[in-house]
C-alpha cells in the first residue's frame, strides 16, 4: 500500500541517496520550487547524496547551465545524470551507425558537440540528410511550442521506409512548462513504433540511465550505493515510478505534477481514493506519495 506523506522528512532517514527528477519536481521549466529546493538541501545537510536524474535530452553540462540560469542552488544536489548523457554513450558506441539524421531543436545541437568526461567517444558521428542516414537521433520536436507529433509523420515514414533505428534521447511523452504542456521526444518515438519503426530508449524508465547514475555516484567516493538505501522521486508514473521499481528501488510519487488533473489535493496531500484509483489504472505501486516535494 502506497504511504501518503506530508514531507520528504517523514521518510528521509531511510535513505542515503535520492534520484530526483527535475521537471514537475524541482522546477516547472521556468522557476524552481522553493520547498523542493529546501527539502533537497536538508537531505544533503543530514549527510545524504542527491542525484538529479532527468530525461532531458541534453548533456549534463547543458542541464547544469540551465539550472544555474533558472536559479536552482548548486547546494541542493551532488551530481546530474541526464538521458542525453546515456543516449550519447549509445550513439558514440555506434548503435545506429556513424551517419545520423537529427530530429530536434537547435537548442539540442550540443548533444553532438558537448560530452562529459566519462562518456567514451568510440566513433566519429556525422550528421547527414535522411536519405544518407544509417540511423536517427531524436532529441525532441524542432519547436515544441507549436508542433505536434503528427506533423512529423512524413519524415518518420521516410525513416521507417529506410529501416532506420531511432535513438530516443528523452522517453518523456510530455512535460509541463509553466502552464503549458509540451510534447517531448518520447511522443515521436511512440509514433515511430506505431508505424512499425524501431526506437531505442536511454532515459527513465530504461536501465542505461540508472547504470550511469550508479557509476557517477561511485565515482564520487569510490563506493557503490546500496539499492535498499536509494529513493527515486518523480511525477512520471511511467518513467520515474516505473523505472525505479524496475530497478528494485523504492519510489516517491509526486502527484501534483503530470498526474495533477487526476489526483486532487486536500490540504496539500493527495486524495487517497483518487491516488489508489490512479495507481490501479497504471498498475504501479510506489513506496510513498506526496502532493509536491517539500
């Protein structure tokens, strides 16, 4: 039975490491959430370690720069791990060839130019037109403010006709940016699979991004984290919760994010009946649930 809690402090003593999502948990894409920042700072002050585990399709350095520009304090986390990092590893290992066609925004150009020190560059990647490509890299829509996945049917059909595999650098279907919901790379990958194409995923809920998180945690002090003392935090039932559970980790579901329209809050706490109905519908059972991270 999922435990409804009032604050992270109610259960924090059980854990040494938090794997915390960004969008919908620490910020809304525009502003950080002060209560969430304070909760993570308190956890670190008590001796815990915080990994910001994000499905952003960008390398760690770009995520860090974005958080700095947004005003997220650096003392609320220890390390950043992005699905972009994990997808870069797959690309540089040649998983879809060395000539790739990119679907994504200009803001994602750094996916091909900026690599963390622990990302091994095994091959050289060339970005080419679709008719010359050996594979597809999808970091998102070119303009997620106005575009929808259906607008990409023609290019996806072209990739499918050539039998190209797609690396999806962000499995999220959508995110909330302020008051707006925007489509992500996962929506394009899902459409590609519906067409019969093959998509490969490297963010939550898939294993590679968790493997990278463990590796970066171990690199901090030479010790592997104990799974029983790790907690995954996020508002994505099919990404943060499902991914954490698949890894054998305990999870804290933030109900006021993506699930907000389905799970009303009462005095800041998720309605118990609505929460259980939502979890039953999605066949997931997080360890605990909270309206917003605090």
